[in-house]
C-alpha cells in the first residue's frame, strides 16, 4: 500500500513533509536537509522548520537573475513545478540553461525534490549527483514562499512579454499549404508529373502544375513569376511534392508522379483535426526533401545546387526523421501557444536532450550541428507548413508561436477550431465560381477542383470555371449533377442560377451516354432458353447486392462483379468452362490440319479471338457457327509480330493448344517463318551395335577404325562405311566379336 | 510428305472429335477479367470505336451497344478518351495488376 500523501500541489506543507519523512526520503536525505537548514536532523525539528520563516531568510540582493527567475516561475505556479518543465519554460522565456541554478537551490535547501509516489528511499544527494532531480517535482516550503512574498524585490525580474506583435507576411498557413497541395495534386491527377531519370521533376511538366501555386506568404498565385531555375521556387515545389507523397495523395509510378481520386477525396474530406494530425506525422516523415539542404540552397544559384536534393528517388530527408520528431515533441511538451522569441525556441530545442540530437544528426551525410538543424526546421518545415506563426515585436525581436492548426497537428488539447460558417462562394451565370478562401472548407475546394478549372487566385479569392469538359471529367471521377448543385447551393451566397443548374444536369446526361464497368464477368450460353433460366437465377441471387447482370443479347450477359458467390454457383450448377482475359489463356485451339486450327467461338476469350483475327484467315466454307476453322496466314503473322514472328506465334499457340503446340506444327511454322529444319535420309546402312560401352570404345580405338566407321551414333552404335563390309568381317574374325541375331534389350 | 504414307491430318491432343461431344453439352462460358463499355446508342459506339482505334486493343463487340475489352486494357481506353475530351461514367474499382511472379 502506498502511503497517502496529503498534497501534490502547492508548497511543501508540514503534513505532506511528515508523510514523506516517514515513507519517501532516505535517512541520508533527512541529514542532507538538516545540514542545509542548519538544524538538528530530527523529524520534528525539520517539520517545524518548514513553516519557520526565520530558518532560511532570503537576501534578494544576493540572488542571481536566474535564481530570481526560478522563484518567480515557482511562485507563478503556486510553489511547485516539475524540474524539466521549469527548465524548459525558463529556456523558452529566454533565461537560458537553468539546470545548474536549480541544482544549487536544491543544495541550499531552498528547493525540495519531492520523491516519486513509488519511491520510499529518495536520496537527494544522489539526485543531485545524477542530475535526475529534473524528473521530480521541485517545491518551495511555505516559509520560503512567505519570505518571497515579503521581499517583492526578489521577484523583480525582466520577464519578456510579447503583446504587440505584427505577423510576418512571408510565412505560410496550414490553409495555404492545403490549397497548394490540393492544386498540385489536382493538376497531377489530370497530367501526371514526369520525373527525369535522376528522379528530379521534369521542369516542363512541373511548370504546368506550378503556375497556380502560391509561394509562402504570397497572397496570389505565382503565375508569370514562376521560374523553376530559381532554387527557392523549385525547392518549395519539391517540399510540396515530398509532403504530398507522405500524406498519401501523390505517389511514384515508374517515371511519373501520380495521384488517385480516391486518395484525394479521402484526404480532403477527412475532418480538419484528422488532416492536421496527418500533416504533423507527414512533416516528421518527409523522406524526399531535407530542410538543411533547403536552407543552404537559399544562398546558391540552381547551377550550384545539388540535384540530389530535388530528386524524388533519393531519400535525403530520411536521416532527419528522428530529429524532426524530437523537435516536434519538444514543441508539443512546451505547448508554445504564446509568442516566444525564436532564439529561445531554438535554445530550448538545442538544450533539451542535446545528446540525442547529436547522435541522430551524426548519421547525416555532411556536417550539421543541432542548432543548424533546428534553425532549418523552424525556418523551413514549420514555417512553410504553417505549424508555426512568426511575428516581430516593437523592438524588432523575432517571435513565434504554434498556430491553432499547428497546435492541433501536435495533438495539443484545447485546440478545437470552429468550422467556418455561412457561404463561401458565388456561382455566376457565366459558369464562374468565386470562392472566398478564408471561409471555404477544403472539401468544397476539392469538389470544385474535380469539376472545374481554377482560373485565378488573388487576395484570398479563387475563381473556378465550370466547362463541359471539366464537369464531365468530374462526373467521371464520381461527382454527380445533383450533389454538385446541392453543394453549390449549400455553400453559395446566392442560389445557383437556373441556367447553370440545367447545364450541369445536361452535361451529366451526355456523360452517361457511355458507361464503363471496369471489372466483371461475361457469361455466354448457346441456348437462349437455358441462358434465360441461368440469368434469372443469377439476378435473383444478386438482388441484395449492388451488382447486377446486364443482358447484352440472347446468349450474352455481363455481371458487374467477379467475386460474387452467385457466379461461382452458376458455374457449378451447369456444365461450364471458365476463361480469363487477363490471366493464363484456356487451351481452346485444336490443330486439325497443317497450320489449321479449329475452335468453338463461344469458348474463345477476347484476347485469343482478336489475335486469331490478326493471324489467320477464317475458312468459312468448312466452318459452322460452333466450329470455326482458322488457317494460319504467314504474312499476317509476320505483320503482327514483326520482331520475332516464329517465337511469338509459337508462344501464342503453345499456351492455347491442349498439350501445347504439336511438334509437327512447330516444325512447319519454323519452315515457313525461319528456314526448314534440315535432315538427311541414309538408306541401306550397316549399323553395328555393342552390348556395352567399354567394348564399343575399344572398337572405336582400332587402328582400322577410320576406314571402317563412317559415324558413331551415341556410345554403343556405329554406322559402318558401305564399302568396308569385307574389312568388318576381317575385324570380327580377328577380334572374336560374335554377332547377335536380334538387337540388345538394353540401349544406352 | 513421308514416302509411302498417305497425307496425315495432324491434331492437337485430345482428339477434336471429343470436343464435338462436349459441344453437344452446351457449356456455360464464364469469362473473367473483362471490362464492359456500354453505349447509349450505336452512334456512340461507333464514335468510341473510332476514338480508341489507334490503341490496338483486344475488343469484342456484342450487338450495337456493347464493347468488351480485357480489364487490364481499360485504363488505356480511359486515358485516350480523357485526352480527347470524353469523360464516360466509370463504375467499379480499378484493376490492381498482379505484380507477383507465378511460382
């Protein structure tokens, strides 16, 4: 059982101290405090000293600036604070490193480390030796607090406050960043971004999407000022592309960067808090962009810049993932929601767990000091993403704080942001939609990017044009006229003009004149009556699902899914044949004559059927509706497979004939497409066969062998020269070979 | 032609005559891996065929309104149609190519 402790906040009161002396402090701590307080090491004496203002009088004049700051902060917090929080907050307020000062105040008995709840043997001297007092609450005694109250001069310090701050115009906001990402991804959706061999974005391809981007702090789009030879612009676009990749809205596909509508819709329709959380994680995970290099670039021309930095195949940012996570964690713990000097934020991140940063950054290629990295992260990653806001004070001091969405991205509590209320757009009769960005949810912008072309962006107003092509493209991506008109009415300051609504519906009618079902199964049966029965059952089985069977004729139907059990049941309930038009072909071609195949057209998959049209002539006279004869046409084969006609036609037929391409047909194709296989026919031969290889080898080694043997066939057989019969008889006699009347059973 | 033998019809195994016996059974053919292009009228079908003609696809036409292509060729069709300013209604998920090699 843990002893009850009377208090865990405020100054160290006598009853709590009594409890800690009983079960909390080790004897060494009791002696330590007695020495520090210059009293007897008895429990009662010490407990009495806690409230005795005369025991440890304060001399304000003897206090250092930092000691005053520690007392000021502790008084602000009611007399107690966690060591690492005190240190962090003092760093953040520009007082610098306070760990030695905290240690000296503990050593003087003015700050008391409070044992952790489970610690029954807390040794204050050990805490000081190890520096682990930062992980403990540090409390003032009521006596010290009273002494501080009595000496207001002791707390007379110059605490920086930043009330009159003007926001810097050169930074971005999370809203700006999202609009840029949406714009870039929407244009890449239509026209994938080409990547060069080294992974850098192709400039011409990038320029098409980049003209509509607004650079950090810029109100309108970059438009005519776009210069991809400017390393800063190219760097910012690289940042956007790399971030889009980590957010899952852009992805490499061979030599292109692409995006999918589903991924875009999923991201930009997610709730704001979720998007912000993803942003925080993605910024930490950035693999294909590096803020340290980004800062170095600012002083270079593009010619001097290393292309590796812009490459979307070189994970130059990966070594910094741990360091970024560290900085974000420090900002989260410090909860920097009020203005703080940028120098103090850098100092805070540098000083807290400096060893970790040193270790992490040591893995990076190239030299990078912790302060240099933190500075780069603040000036680039956190500035460009809008997680931090920056400002200037009256005395020109640069300050920063977490933006509301930045705080939410770091998961800080109490960072709810009210959703924009009221209208944000106006639909004009000329099919232009003006959107007031400050009040526009990003999901509305996503819908407008789907169905429209953004024509202009200036002064927080974006103008989209709805055109036949763009709207039908949007419909093909899943938008609908009804939903679009409803959205425009819901978020519009005025109702959608009637002519516009009519046209949106009409474009949908045009769009639906061609419907594509991406995946499904074709069912065919030569008997229409039986097919009616099969499809009737199938329609019944599909009635609860979103899929359907579309009749294409008396003998054909298309089912809009391949996975439903109803299809499997239909195939099992009737004699059936399963074909695949994307996998291995079924063997449905039968050779019936040299270079003539027969097939049942019902049993041909689409690829085989179309290829037969390219490679053969149909023998109409011999064919019937259910058995078609196709004569392979050598000229057509050469035309279809110009590079390697023999290999390709053999591969085509081999995969489609039961048992593979008959060898005779392969020889014939070789003769037609390459050159005939050559053979020699020899008649009236004398063949001598041996029973074993050793005897055959000895025979081959005879002195007369060159005159006797015309050719050796394998190990055991010899063709004897036609004019050497007499010589053979002679040898047989000389060597004692006996001739069997019948061939040997065992062959080689 | 081999000397002393008559002309021999070369056949794939099994003997096609067996196939005629199977044909008599009238099989239900289940053809997987297809995409369907369904047109409002014959004119739209002709227009669509003309638009995708350069692609060298495997297209089977069924009646006046339907075109079938292997599902792995439909994205090329869509790209071509989009490039020409036609944005058809598209239903169903995109085919994910099987990149794993067969064992």
